[in-house]
C-alpha cells in the first residue's frame, strides 16, 4: 500500500512531536516530551498496525463516518525530527486552503501523563471571524475515554524504556460544524501534553481531466526537463489549488514543488527510476502522472506510465474503526 499522508503533512511546521516509533531501545520517538527527565514513551509502530490504526491509511471517524482522517506516516527508522503529531503550545497553525472544502471537522487526539480536559481551541476563519471550541484529550493509556471522546483504537503494548504490556490508544472528539465558514487556521491552547494526531473532515475531492508528464526521454548532460500537466481538482466547497510535489521512487524531492522539474545529472543513474508528480497535500492519495527512465545500451529512454485516477476522495466504507 502506498501511504496516504495526512493533509497536515503538507502544512509547514504543523507537527512538532514524534509519538510513533519502532520496537527498539534506540528509537528517537518521545510522546512524553513534556517529561524531560523521564525515559522515552511512545506508540510502537507494529502495535498500532495490529490495532487497526495504520499510519497512512484513511479511516472513518468513530461516531460519525461522514468524516474521515489519516494518521501521518513519518516512516520506519525516521529521525527524531520526523514529527507525526501536534502538541498544543499556544501556537497558531496556518492551513492555507488545505481544509477549504470542509464543512465539519473533528480531532483525533491523545494525552500523555494525564488527560487534558476542557481545552479551548480557537478556530480562525477566512472572513476574519473565529470560534472557540472546548476539546478534551483522554490520557493515552486510560481504559475509559473522557466525556466527549470515543476510542479510535487501542494497542496491546507501549514503549516506556522497553516494551510494556499496557494498552494505549487514540481518541476521536465530537464533530464540530463549521457552519459554512472556511477554516484557515487554529490557535491551540498552552497544554503541551495535549496531542492532535489528525484533523478529520467531511471534505470530498474529485479529480477530472488527464494528467501527463512531458519532456525528453533521452538523458543529456544538461539535464532533462519534465513538465507536468495536472488534472482539475474540485472539493466540496469549490475549486482546489493543488500543492505540487515531484517524487523519485515514491520519495518527495526537496524543493521540487513546481509544474516543471529539471533532473540533476547523475540522479537518473538507476535503471527503472520512477519520477512522479503529485498533489502535495494528498501525496499518494491523488497521483497525477509518472514517467519511468530505463537504461538501454547506455541511453536513458523513457516509457511513460500514466497514472490517472478520477475518483472521489471520499470516506471509505466503515471497517469497524
């Protein structure tokens, strides 16, 4: 499965904590970052998968399957700065038009070292108005969710200096109706043990038109230039302005966010490399087009592997979560 990153992954600086790690003592994750003197505690990646909370997969929101969410997949073995959730430190997170098509939202949350109860979260809208909602995040290892929370999943173990047989999990908040407003940013409370792993929305996106990549399939010392022609994106609330991202073999290329990309000499030396253009907000969710370079007789020639999906990015059918 190609992971579908959370829409929050396309928001610069949104994530500021790493809570999901691998099963080894040298892991860089620390969900309990507020406890500087304590050993690292975090969700063990394989137990999240076993509990039906696979990062990079879209799930319906517990209690309201008209909304869906994706947990961000920072990748196995990723460094300490490969964050996967938001901790509330009084900051304002600017979304641009990431949630422009949303009519309703909810949060997928958890808290460390005790529940974060009745926190004021300020929703800021495109017309300059704002609204304060009260949100609670249940302690990750509590067996009973706090009022206003529903369990999104519970693992069989956690890491706390080593694997512990203590079940911990994530929780869904109640649905918030935006009442026709366009969500532009959120100001979080000053409560660092309050963690937001995803923002669930009812946004639906459709894709129409043909996506292509054009450009010379023959490598030259000056570098081949690839040019993408995107399809049209339409969301529930109107047109969508894509955020473009080129990838090589599935990995985003830093800074490659325009419709054209010049291959740097030496990059294409691997036979079978795939170069792709994506909508960066939903990288992996809406592949636009790709081109594969192959080495035959010392020359790099291209065979275009067009990937076009004109499908609605809607909620999946309920699967028990």
